[in-house]
C-alpha cells in the first residue's frame, strides 16, 4: 500500500467513525480555528470587493454567507463568498510546519456542506480536522522549491476542499480517495508573484478550489477515477517539489495537523511576522522622524518579499519594506498599518525607501526558521536593533486565550458586536463542548441572528 493510499484510507475511516475518534484537545483547537477564521471573514466585509462578492450570492436556504446579515444561499456560492472573505485581510490562520493555510482550504467548504445537510458542530469539526490533516500532510510531503513560484492557495486548496467534502459526507474509502485524488489533479497554477504584485484575484483562489472540491466529489460519485499517484505527479513531477512521501503517514493519529496551526496577530503574510514584531518593539522607543536607515535581516521567504512600491493592500501585506515602515510609523502592528490609506502616506513612502534587506542565510531549525532582525540608524548616529527568532502565534509562542478574544473583539465589533461573547463561550475550556447542536444554530448565535 502506498503512503497516499494509507493516508486517504485513514482519513475516510476517521471521518466515518465520528468525533469520538478525536481527542478533546484537538476538537477544542479546531473550535478555536473555526472562530478565528469566522472573525477574519467578518472583518473583511469592511472592504468593498468582499461586500460585492458576498452580494453576488443569490438568496437561498442551504448555507450562511458570513458577512451578510441573515443571508443564506446555495452551498457553492456560500463557500465562494466565505473563502474570499477568509483570506482578504491575511488574518486567517495557517500551518507552521509547511507553507499551507489548512483551514482556509477546508473550512469554507466544510461550513457550507455541513450546514446545507443539517449537520452538527461535531460534523463540522470532523470535516475540518480530517481535511486539515490530509492537506497539511501533502504540503509537508511535497515542499516546493524556493523561491516560491506557485502559491499554495491555488495548488493545495483543491485537496483540502475535497477532503473536507468527503469527510462531511462520510464517503467510503474508495470514494473518498477518488474525490481527493481527482481534486489534486485539478490543482491550479496561481503564480506566487500575484500576491507580491497585489493582484487581488489571488484572494479568490481558495474560493475557486471550494468549487473544485464539490466538483471532485460529484465526479467521483459518477464513477470518474483519479490517478493513485496524483500527489506525486502534480507536486513533484510537474511542480518540482522534493518528495518526502513518508510525511504522508508518519505518526498518523499521534499529533494532528490542527495542533500545529498558528493564529495571526498581524494582518500580513506570516513570513513577515517576525519583522513586524521586531519593528513594533523598536517603535516603542525610537523617534520615527529621526530614522535615516532601516536594515532588515530576514529569513529567505521574507527577504524575497521586497516590493517597495505596493499598489494594493494585498501587495502591502506581502511587502517587507512596507510592513516594517508602516509599523514603525504606526507605533504598533495593527490592521491600519496595511490598509489602503497607508500605501501612499508620505512618511511611509519615505521610510520604505530607507529599508535595506539582507537575507538571513544560516537560519536555525524550526521553530526558529523564520527569524528577523531589524536595525534602525538615527540621525544622531545611534543604532537600535531588535531580533525576533519566532513570531507570536505559532505553537511555540501561542497567543493566549485573552489575546485571541481581544482579536475577535477587534475584528468583529463593528459588524457583528455579539460575535466575541459567543465565541468566548464556545471556546471556554471550562465548559463541555456541545458537539450535537446544529451548526446552523451556532452560526446564527455567533452572527447575531438569534439571542
């Protein structure tokens, strides 16, 4: 039996046996991920494009459009709207051991499918945990060459979406495998440079993948087959990844992918977080108007994000010069540092031009493999430096419960003022998880439709 077959058989069996197979700490972590990504979806609806995408969802009765009060539509359109919103502000969670946003690729589809079929919170968590496990293991097994040319939101997300649909539907092993392998062959190109250029179509790749997840399940149901070696063909043979296929199965069920998820405190690409955090520390003790030079030594993934003239908020969220300059000026790494209004602010432009980037070539082992050192020289010749080896938010430096709740409050207070209190109750470690409550009931409570 190949590693791919073993992984997919395990995932299908895991989903069919239900939440009783998943340890409670894993379920609680998955619930945190759900609330975190829902908060990101809500916050994105302050943006015109996101509101327009959600408005395209025609009225229906299957699944909730998170950003539109009371709006439900068919499951396909709901997953599209919610996926676009989830990654718009770069505040959705990610997966620390590989370049992969496991919940972005699985949650929008799982939410739509489970609600449309009158499923429970437990059904949602099964779909999320299972889909997350499959897609993050694929990400670990086939690491792309650097610098990145294909964006994982395009290449990996069909696999996550298909695995979430397959798990939500409790497909038998053969149908589950056909679904996921078929979706792998539908992997999209998605040039990584679109993110650094600020082409916001990048924010629709996970949405397109949600449709591919449903399509792959339908095609598998019709009897269409996928190649049993699709993962290797797509990511290694075509994509040039180094194959480490033992990662597909090593330690299955011992530590779940969701346990290595990170929550984002900063509204930008996670590659920049250590630089942002270091800049935020410096901003507390230096006069920004006296800065003459900014030297940033950053790990290779961050050093490649060197656009000094971002034209969209997406490009700003993938620009190391902008991230450091805007945070130094703002005094703290809040969402405003990456808003449209910051792009052409005169002082930010001046500071971006003063940023010099050096690649940190001898990076340590994880979790210190994404370090950054920011060194600022002032007009009087004094030099001030901060180094962050691993940014806040990952498994080694997790955000505290209060920090997460503060994030929820900040992101949702304007549009969904009742969300944070409901999320606090749902994620309370001292309260039992209510896995049997219908997902629709919980969504209505979170989004303020019922008290």
